[in-house]
């Protein structure tokens, strides 16, 4: 049934009898636009994590040549045995994406003076010496479109930590060792690059991230389960810089979002990690374009808590609210209150919800109300027309909506924290700025388009395979 009130004092409109399940409201066609969201953030990698991987990558034995017959540049036997062993830990310092580090080395050299076949009656004669030195390398770190690490290591310099002499200091082997070490450097550099690539598999880790961020995140557990589903589009990488004792890698994920309403929502996951897109520079800001849904049951609960047993006085008259609930009707919201006091019966408010960017508040446009009593329609309630009752209720109605929307970012962040891949990344969110853009009234809920901006920081807690 539908009750239609007509009065010269009050604006006439039809009141849907919500309790009977009937409705006079026509569902409006809603075309909600979709847009792309961006999560731009520097990935913070502490130097000590990279040092750990460097020490793991570079084996204890750098060079182990135990054969006098290896050829030199001229194709002749070099008559030299060389064993180079790492002495201690590698220390890494960064200048943007270039890592400079030093390897403390112990070197054992054996130089053959007389070949064992030189004379039939002699054994081979050789001279041995050992010493230590510090070799400095630089590795430029980059990532390819195939997500493979692309280290490029080059030799920088030697620093001798002890003399390179034998026979009591009569023979100086420094030049000879210099030449041999320089000859070994290309092989050492390639070996180090290969080890770094083999010990850090970015594709595996990013594939897990790609799949995990597609799993729905719970953003409402109260009246019904509402989930945020992220549909990632691509990963982008910008500059690599340093700040303090950290490597800062600019990154951005672009995605679209949707909300799902179900205890166990159906969803699919795209398991194929797309190629990495390289950019010269990226902003360090999260920009999320999302649709949030607030059920009328949830809104009614808040309004009931706010209005139940509240008394309104107007001169010699007063009314007290017994119950309050809200539902949608076309493009409007309808607030139904049962009241008692000088007027007993039902009061219906109706208006269109809007968001005002200037005041950053939810307001109700074209707001008006009807009074339905057991007496003649307005016989005992005409005094309400001349009061500020409508303005008071309009204010009360706007406040709960703002409070409900204000909880959304915190709900999202709790979901992201619970759902992030493993325990390898620490997520920090700063400077939340969320602004509703538009509101749509639907049969079961109101849908709110929200733009969320924030400063986001991802810090690696572990570098794994």
C-alpha cells in the first residue's frame, strides 16, 4: 500500500509502506563509472639486507687455480698457481642504484721457477708467497621487463694490505700478481653477477604479490560481508635512489576495484605476471578510485542509536522518537520515525543525498517531511510546520552518513595489513585524504564513489628467493 498526503502547507509526496514489503518507488538506472586506481610508493630496501645477500652470493673461494700450465695472454704457460679466498664480510655503500663494496681477500701465489721437465734429474722448483688485499667493485642494479635482476659488476681498484715479496723480500711479485688478478677480473665479475641473479628471484616474489593482491579484502563485517576486490593492470618502476641507509625504488601498481557482497564471494585470479613497465619517474602517492556500499540496515542501526528516545521541544509542544529506520526510494532516501508525545504516529522524511566538496559534508537536498497520525492527517501536527524540526532532523541525518564513510579507509587498511603477502613487507600509510565524489541510491544500499589519496611506504623486511 501507498499513503499519499496532500496538504497546502506540506509538500505532497507518496509514502511507500515499507513494513508491508510493497513499494511505490521505481528503481533508477545507475551507470557507475569505472576508473583506474594507482598505488605509487617507494619500496624501501635497507642496505643491510643487500649486504646479507652479497655475502651469501660471493663464495669463500673466489679463484682456485692449482695448475701451472694455464695459458697467459700470449698463449704460453703462466707457471703460476693462484688461490684467492674471501677473508671477511662485504660492506656495501650505495650511490643511487650503484652499489660499491669491498672484498677483503687472502691470496696464495705459487710461481714455478724451474719446470720439472727442464732437467732429467731435477724436481720442479717454485716460490710461494701469501698476502692480503682489498678489492673494490661496483655493481649497477637494474630490473628488466622480464623481472630478472640485471646486475653489472665492474672492478674499481686494489688496495694492498701487505707486501707481495718472497725469498726474504728479494723478489717483488706485485706486478706479476697485478697482471694475474686483472686477468681474472672479467671471470670474477661474471661469476658475481651470476650469483646475484641466481640468489634473488624477483619474478617468483612479484608473481606471489600479483596473485595475493587479487584476493578480496573484507571492509565490512557487521551486517553483511562486504569485500574490496582489486583487479591489477600492471606494475611500473621509476627511479632507484638512496636515502639514509636505504635503497629507494619507485614503484606503482595500477588497478581497478569493485566491491563484492557475499559470505564467500566468487572470484578469479589472473596468475600471469605482466612485463614490468619502466618509467623515468613516478609520483609517491596512492590514488584509489573505489566504490563503497553502505546497506540501509547499517545506516538504520546508526540512526536508531542516534535518534531513539530523543526528545524535541517546540514551545509548548514536544515529541519523542521511538524508532527510526531508513531506506531508498528512487533517487531519494526515506527516513521513517515513529514518535509519541503531542503528536503520535509516523513521520516520513524524504530527500536526495549529496556530497558538498566545499564543506566536505553529506547533505540532503530537496528535503521535506510528512506526518501521518491516527487523527486527521495534520490536525494535531500543524505546529511542526512552523518549527525548525526539519532542519534539526536534516542535520541528524547527515551526521551518521559522514561517520559511516569515515570508517572506510581504516577498514581497507586493516584488510590490506591482514592480506599482505607473507611477513616480508612492512606497510606504512600516512596522510589519508578521502573524498566522496558522488552518491547513488539503490534498492538495497547507497553506493558512494570515493577518491582516496595517501602517502604509502613499503619497507622490505626480508629479501628471499
